[in-house]
C-alpha cells in the first residue's frame, strides 16, 4: 500500500510538476499527513527535493513546494542498428547525462561480437554513472527486430541477420551485475515512447513515429498507449508490400516499403557503391551531412533521389494516416536529418492520398538518432516510478 502511494506521489510530481504538499494531498486524494510522510521518504531516497515557495495557489496557504529530483538515478538505453551502436543515460527528469555512439558494421559481425560491443558501451555508460554519483537502475536494449519482450529474445532482425538471439541473458552474463534490470524491445516502439515522453510533440496521445534507418519501422501510440498487437509484433510497417515484384527486401520478400524509402534505397539512388557516403564504417551522421551538402549545392542526382524517396515516404505514410488518424506523424532517423528535402514531396503525396480533411501534422524528430536509446533509458527508469523503493535510502550526514 505504502509502495503504491509512493509511486502515486512520485508520478504525480513528474506529470504535474512542482507543487506544495497540500496541493498533492488534494489532487491525489491522500490525506495531508500521509503525503508529508511519503514526501519525506521520497526525499530520503533522493527522488524528490524541496522547491520554491508556491505563490497564488488556489489550495490552502502558500506552501513550500516539492519537485521531482532524481538526478542521482540513471536509466540506460542502448540501441543496436545496422551501422552503429548508441548508448544514452537519462536521469529521472529525462536529462541526458551520457551519450555515445560507435560506428559498427553490425551485418558483418556475428551476434556475439555485437553483444560484446554493446557490453563495452554499457560499461562506459555505467562508468559515467559512477563518475557522476548516479545509481543506474536498469538498461533497455533497442533492436530493429521482432522482439519477444517477455523472454528477452530477439526473434527476427532481418537487417542484422539475427534469428532467435537471446540478447538479455547474453548481456546479463557479460555484465555480471546482479540485480541490474535488463530488457530488450523493438527500436521503433522505444523511439515512439521516447517521442511521447520527451520529443517536440511529447504527450500527443495519438502519435505515429517512423524510423528512417536501413530498416523502416513504426511505433504507433493510440490514446497514449503503445499499440503492440497480439504477439507484440505490430509496427512492421517497413514490410508493407507497396511495390509487389519490386526490389528484394532484407526480410526475403519483394517490394516492401523499406526497399523504397530505407537508407539503402536512398544511397543506391544517390551514390555509387564506392562513394564514402555508402561506407558503413564511417559515422552515419557525417555521411548524411555530406548528402545534405550535396543537396544544398544543387547536385541533381542527390536531389532526384531525395524527391523519389520523399514521394514514396508520402505514399506509405498515407496508409498509416488513413488507418490510425494520428494527430502527429513524427519522422525520425535519417528522415529527420534530410527532412528539409523529403518533406515537400512527401506532404504533396500524403495530402493527395489521405481521405480525411486536414491530414495530420508531420514533424521532424528533434531526438534524431538517439530517440530509441532515449526511449529505452526512459523505460528503464519507469521501474523506479512504479516502485520508488527500488532506490535505497541515502545515508544522511
Ligand atoms: Zn520486407
């Protein structure tokens, strides 16, 4: 009972912001003495701190406010993608306290070697937590894959060439950190949760997120909840067969949307295979900035490729908008980096094909290539919001 009341008060402070104990009591329906005692415990656990004096409040006398603190608590998100591995550490207020990306040609490596690289990066993130006196509470791995989240198994990741990789137990064994929670989820799902929590359209209850990477995935938020499907495999929008008989997809089928708008499709149209922009050992954002520079300089091949991808993006997006009627469609990954060139042809196609008036807003992600890792870190921190007693009471001087 006390544990769930601690969680109730902590979540309320996160969602509603700094306020007085009296106001928390009124808004949560708990009595004032209980709230004071819960707040005292949350302060002892380093999750809440005293704020300013509340002025002009409608409830009771002006009082000392309290606010979510959690600077000493960290959640780790690590994303594996085709060209890179990224780690992000967030504190409980969703501030980034560590971020690092390593270029890695994941397709050329066996899964064990990739998990070794993830472990190395996780150890760096854990060291950063130690340096900043942050207690890490857990880690979420984001993978472009069908994921069995209950068992921690990557069932099928076509673009990584992974089938049935026991990622969570592999990482648990390597990190050897008893009590440290590790989970795995689909990258687009985590990115959608990240956008919902801290993106430029945070809190938008009906939101569709599209990842633009080698793979194209989707995370669909309906009424503030992630749509997962019967077996947890929803959102595989990159494999909508929009050009049956077209190019071969990483999934083994032909003409998937991904073969038209994935990063590989763009690079194939915009450059020759020996062009450095196609070299997976170079940093992806640098490669994209080269493409952007070429587009800025008016290079016809680059501009034609971006126009074709933009149109194909609008074609597939129109299906999603017709099905889900989202308030906002957030474009992530390379779709955001090259959004200045993709957006016009995309919107023209979208508006021509969406049946509802005032088709949804299309926004470029401000979280860039860190959206999935941030979402993963955020999800790791959710455990503390569910059960604040996971964080030990600090020794008082
Ligand atoms: Zn496919």
